[in-house]
C-alpha cells in the first residue's frame, strides 16, 4: 500500500508542539487529501485548544477556591472523613483549643478539584492539608514534626488561633 507523507513544517510559524507531527495518507483515501486533513486538523486543534482552556479555567477556579477557603480562618484543614490521619490532626488542633475551619473534601461539591489543587501546591498525600495564617504548613508528617519540635504552639499563637 503506497503512502504519501507531508509535514506541517511548511507552515510559516507552526506551534512548537506540531513540528514533530507527520501525517500519512493513503493515495486513494480521498481525491483532495489536503482539504480533508486541513479540516480534520483544524477541528482537532480547535477542540484540543478549547478543552485545554476549559481545564486551565477549572484548575484556576479550584486554586482560587482554595485561596479563598484558607483566608477565612487562622487554621484551615482540608481532610477526608474516612482518613485516619486527618482525624488525628483535627483532634490535635481541637485538643489545643484551636477551632479550625475543616473542609471534608469527600463531602463538599468540587472536592476532587480542590484535592487536585492541593496536590499541585505540594501536598502529598493531598489530605490532611493544614494551612496556618494562610500559609501551607503541610500534611500530618509536617504538623507532627512541628508539634514534636515545640514550634506548632508558637505558630498558632502568632496566627491568632490560640490565646494562652
């Protein structure tokens, strides 16, 4: 079966991600292969571009939502109701007398999007994620390390979450 190959490199300024693409056509696929390919490519690229923009918009919305949520209280915890480490961290803060804002990601709308945004911020695993004074402290390991180093209480006092 004979094929005809051409490249988008002939275009004046193709996007960098298209430079490596080569397209093969079967000689008897259509009488006007360039039209066929141009139509399919333009549709595909428009679709991919709009999908990419929608995903960027969705990611930005989730990131904005996280930013708004962490600014509402001195201590904000993102957790899941079924996570034992999340439960331990919430209990630790409550035992200190801190009243954190707790967001259970498995119980709120768009919780999965928020969880992905937390992962992009560097939370691994994504829950529990603890913010103090609007800054990401980290997960259970980081919080427990701060507690054992005796630096968690001063941090909470400085944030206005404790009055002792």
